[in-house]
C-alpha cells in the first residue's frame, strides 16, 4: 500500500506509521461502500495499543496443561451462574435448540466460556484492536480484512462506535463474534429488527447456534463423552463407529448407552494414562469457534456440567513434568525433520502436533496416544 510499510517486527509501534496505515485503508473502504464520514469517525482519536501486541504472545489455551485450563474455566461460580441463566432463558434456549438443532448445553458452554454469560464482553474499542493488529501484520492480512468488515458494520448502523466493544483481538458481543462472523451468521433472535449480539441475549445465543449449525453441526449427535477403556486396549484404534467401539469393550462413564449411529474418534488429552473421550464431528465444529482442544473441551464440559453432567472422572497426569516452551518447539522441529509435522514450530500444541506425535509413536512401536511429553522428546532425540 502506497505511503505505508508494514513494521519489520510486531513490537514496533510507530504513531506516524500507524496513521499512514489508516489512511492507506481508505480506497479499500470506499470500494466497500463505506462513507468518508463513517471512516473518519471510526478512526477519530484511534492510536495503536502496544498492550495488544504483547497479548498476541499469550494464548493460554495452547500452552497451559489442559486440566489447568478446564479447571480454571469451570469454577463453582461459573457453574452456578450458568444454571441460573439456563433457568432464566429456558424458553428461549428451547426455541433455539428446536430451530437450529444445537443443544442448549453447547450454546451455554460457548456463552459461559466467552464472557461468563455476558458479565464481561470486553472493553476495548474493536476498531482500535483490529487496526493495531492489522498494522503490525499479525496473522498476515486476516485482521486487515476484519477491520474493513468492522467499518461496514458501523456504516450499516448495526452498532454505534461507543458500543462496539470487545476483546483485544476484536471479538465482540456476548459470544465474541469476529466482524466477519457477525456479518455471516448473526441473526435477530428476538425479532425486533436488529441483530444485537452485544445487549440482546436471544440474539447472541441464536447467532451462536446459527454459526455452529452452519459450520456443520449434526443434530442428534453428541459432541462426545468420557469413556472407560478395557484392560489391554489396543491404542491403534482411532476412529470407529459407535457399534465398533462398543464391541471393543469401550464404555461410557455416565452409564448411558452408546449412540445407535455415527462415528467417533478416541481423544486422549492427557495421554494413555489420563481421561479418555470419544469425540464426534460436532466436537470439531466447536473447534471452529477456537481451534484449541482445551477451549473445545472447556465449552463441551461446561455445558454438560450446567445440565447436571458428571465432572471428568479420569485422573490427569499432574505428577508428570510438562515440557517448557523451548522443549515444545524442539519437539515440533524434530518431528518436522522426520517428516511428521508441517507448520511453524511455535511451541503451541494442537491437533497437528498430536497427529504428528501419534504417527511418530506408531513408527517407533510406542503407545500411539498422541501425547507429547518428555518420553516422546527423548525418543525423538535418538531418532534418525
């Protein structure tokens, strides 16, 4: 873009460079039908926020042990508030579940995880947050596009500047929609003619259900559940239909019967000695909201607990030391050199790392649980 050069490092925040960046956006904004008055008002007094840059390096759901993340997310206070909200909005939730096929438990789980049921929806002006991230080039051009869409939202008067508040990453409203998600999936849940995910609970919950359904939620299929594996279980089994899991001796810990149809994947977030879950394609749909397994498990488990479900029964491997950041990066680098991992060795463990670890374990004749710990790292250091 003429007159502006992206900073070489995300930490570099120049006021003059930022203002040149803002003005360089005008042609693209104008092409989208945004008026000059809206553009100027949106950026009036906006300066880059250095604190937002620092937050890009702290994504706890990818670096904290999953059990710490879940325990921190599902507190007694949050459960109590969730049950109160379930009772207060019972009729609305029932109507949403009927309309979209997404269980109220999952909608409540998202609502609770994102903003503690609307108690804190964020206090950062979304345009400032998005402009800061776009200016520094964080995640390429993703935030530039979200910024332009946020200007469209203002231009169409869906929300005023003073109320367009959200998180440091620009997510907005009671269930934290990015601007692009708002434009595509927000709905008018209370039928007052306005899509208001900021102050209308029916709009926020219906919009969330609509988002999940559009991402592929399959009505009638659970997200998953905790299971007990039989003694001597063969961990090479990964994805099977429920009848096959039943035949293998896998049992639900809640005592319920396996679903009559559908498939599920064995998920061992704490390794072979930790809790075991069967998760379905609907679990993957939850991950479209946030790609972290810790987040998805938090949403799913919080929703289940609000509806009276059991706490996680399996014991987490809390006595095992966790890999540090340098060691996590080393593990990914070694997996990459052996052809098991593609991507940036950033030390953040997600499904790609888990799959790479599992494939390495299969190659080496280890228990293929996909769990990255010191034992796997030691094995990698001897692999050629």
